[in-house]
C-alpha cells in the first residue's frame, strides 16, 4: 500500500512500554501513574453507568462539563469563555491536537514545532498536507538548558507559516514558560496570520511555586490560540482519553467541523462524572503541584548519588537524566539495554527530534509510588 506516512513507525511509547512488559521491567517510560483516580470520581462514573449515562453525549461535550471547564478557565487564567461556542470536549488531548491541526493547516502550509516535540504533532501535520519546521530547544545535544530561541523562531517565520505548536509544561524536558515569554511570543506573531496550538496537558503540574502561564491568560495571544488539555494527567486517568479544546468562537467552529468526523462525541459516563467532580473538587488540581513536586524531589534525591546528571524538572511528571558519564551508546539502544539488563524502562529523547542529535538523555516518569521509584533508582545507581 502507498503509505500516507512513510516516515512514521510505531510510537516510542508503545515500543518501550511493550518492551518493559516483555522484560517485566519497572516501566518509567510511557507517562502514566501507578495509582488510581480518586474513589469518589470512580463512584460517580459507576453511578452514571447505572443511571442514564450511556448514550451519545452532545457533539461538543456534556453541557455541565463544558461549564465546569469554562469556570475553571475563568478562575485560574482570568479568561471568560463562552460555554457553548468556545469549549469542546475531545477524545483525549491527542484528538484535540489532531483536529486543531486539520482545521488550520492547508496543503503547503508550514507548521513550527520545538524539538524535542511530542510525537503526534508532525504526522498530524503531514496528513493535513503541511510541512513541519523543527526548531531545537537547545543549542547542542549535551546542553541541558532547554528554552525557545526567539531569534530562530523569528527567522523561521515566513508567509507560508500557518501554525505554531507550543507545549508547556514541556514533555519531555519539564521546562515551563514565563509571562515575559508570552509577551515575546505575542510580539513575534503580531501582524501575521499564524495560529497557535498550545498543548497544556500538564497545566496543573508546575513546581517551585511557579504559575502555569497558559496562553489563555494573554489577551492578544488568546485571539489566535487553540488551548488543549487532558483530564488524564490531572485525575490520574490516562486510559480514559478525555480532554478538551478551548478556543475563540471562530476557531472553535472550524475545530468542531473536524472533531465531529473524527469521533463525533466522547465517552458519556465519564463526561457526566467529570462534570460533577471538576467543579466540586478544586482542591484536587490545586494540590497536584505539591503532590508531584514531592515525587520529583524524591526521585531526584534517590538518583543524586548516581552517575547521571540532571536539572530537576520545572513541571510535568517526567525527569530527564543525562548518562554521558556512563556510556557513549546512542539513546535508543541504551534505553532498550537498560530495560533488558537492569529492568528499568525509559524514553530516549532523540526520537522527538528531527535532526539526528547525539542525545545522551533519557526521560523517566516519576508518577509512580515510592516503592517503584526506590527500586528503579537503586538499579540506576548501580550503573
Ligand atoms: N500532549 C502531550 C505533551 C502529552 O504528553 C500527551 C500524553 N499523553 C498528550 C498530548 C496526549 O494526551 P491524551 O492522552 O489525553 O490524548
Ligand atoms: N503522553 C504520554 C507520554 O509522554 C504517552 C501517551 C501515548 O502513549 N501516546 O508518555
């Protein structure tokens, strides 16, 4: 068959989690918690499974859930959004990202991403007929200082640039944006027709007393932005695949034209349950930074005496570790070898980069209980 995605293989998440299962390794590769969602939320789902929650939800999402999302956006980011015209519940962030890309990108358009970039972006751009332009977040492979090089962004923009995809807190590096970054970004895209797709699935996992700089906060950027988030990260429920897109009415109208044909609507009982749970438990997401910051600190403390070098993540539930002092092997084979030989699975960073970089960094997910983190770290410390 003539492939539409000839350069695309199987996602690294399936490969590494598959290998971890095969080797019975501790799986710190794919980002998923080892703990369950709150029992009260599970009880609500059970309730809706037993009471009228099993038929199609509205195409745009269950109204009380959209209302709860709009209220959260107003409370956290001071943005008043229209519940009916600017909020859409989608089939995980993945579908939201895909639909926003299909809605904006025409054949021949250019889309800018920052490497290392989440692996679903570029294939979605290709399917829309667009071309992905990759800008690295670092100057060189051994540089741990990940940040946007604004000059390179300015240089990359031209009349074909249609979309800019940003992801902060950033997977895999854990880097976050500052409010000055938002202003700089606004200066750069002002007077262009560029749309922004802001992947904010880790919006509630920001550390060290910092605030999440959602693009929803910025009056000028908001006008051209699709903000995507996911309940999977916030409620320890990555397998539910329920997320949402918040975008100005004109953008949302185009987004929904795609969304309705990708999945039409999203799993009903979970939407009903989240519609009750989200507005009644603001303390859950308010406490999430502390919850994960403790896990980050624990993991960093446990690997502090290893031969890995690192900078503690500023957000997300991932920690990057650099193994330059241990091995010169390339990161994909080293990650596989660690999985087989010491039973700890991680994600190699080079697969998120277009340029073949000599990365010596691996990403470890610390959304795990202490016993798993302790055992994994003990094995890593032996290297
Ligand atoms: N974007 C990023 C940066 C992610 O890490 C993930 C992780 N799953 C997603 C999107 C996809 O989210 P979902 O599982 O809700 O589709
Ligand atoms: N976002 C998850 C991660 O970064 C993986 C989700 C997926 O498997 N596509 O680990």
